[in-house]
C-alpha cells in the first residue's frame, strides 16, 4: 500500500523486487468538505458545544503516540484559550498516559470514544486542525481523510505518511515533543496557513481514489 511498506517487505523477506507492486489505498468518496450546517448538526449529535477544537483520531497503542500529542497540546493550548482537544476513536485512561510519560491529562481535553462513521467527515471538516503524529505507519488513512474533508493536518515524518500527504501538511518528528508543539502552535495561530493547507489537502486527497486502486489491482491480477 506504500513504497515504504514495499521497502520493508524487500528488506525483511526473500521476495523478489519484481514481485512487489505498490497500489496506494484510496479515500472514500464520502470524505469531502462539509458545510457549516452539517458540521453544526454533528456538533449537536456528539454534544461538542460551540468551542473550536483540535481533532486527534487514534487508538490506545504505543505507535499512535498519543502521550506526546497530549504533552504538545498542554504546551500549545494557551494560544487558543477557548479551544478543546477532542481525542476520538479510543477510551482515555489517565493511568495509561501516566505510565507513558504524561502526568495527568491536560485541561480542555475530551475523550469521545468511538465516533459513528457517518459523523467523521463533518468532524474532520469542523476541526481547527487534525493531529495524527504516529510513530510507525504502513500508509496513514486518517491524514488522508482529514485532507479530503478540508482539515489542516499536523502529522508525522514517517516515510509512509509523507508519501500520502506530500506538501499538503505540517510534518514533524514524532519523537520530538518540542517540534510537535511548534507545529501545532503554528497551525493554531496562523489562520492563513490553515486555509492554505486546507486547499492543498483537498487537491492532494483527490490523487488517492479507490477506483484507481481497484483498477491497478485488477490489472495485476490479470
């Protein structure tokens, strides 16, 4: 699903180079920028209120790097005194984060748990920025979905993720909490940058279509 994944297969197995072909994932056609009315309806459905929000979509597992995301939010949140961090797709555990270097959960952080699929496009579209700074990926679907919905993205310099986002996102070393804080701060205080990345992201996401992935896969099978 990515040139990076292909490189790992070739490095770790005896499979021949001509036996591995890259076919990127696509992004579902339901992910596209949504109007304010739809974003507002999802806000009401999920009881989010009217505060601006930063969205972090991920699960509780080490490679998703949530402790550093929380630490960066704790440092950068003063730039937007009324904003909240929404962590979706997982159940928050203070014990887990304390064990991984975050002493407590920063203020104005809310754990939504799993979010209904039909809410995701508007949830992405309404975010100040979408944060996905994982340590290791074979592709990276959430940044792609975020871009397709017009959300400015802060993401990781993991090779596979860079393959997906190109120059349409702010990218940072996922092991460097300071760099993550700086990247998040740039996005929070610079509305022009957010607008620019939102436009770039929509265009970038159009390069990843399931119809093209299916056609390429079918061609290989034939």
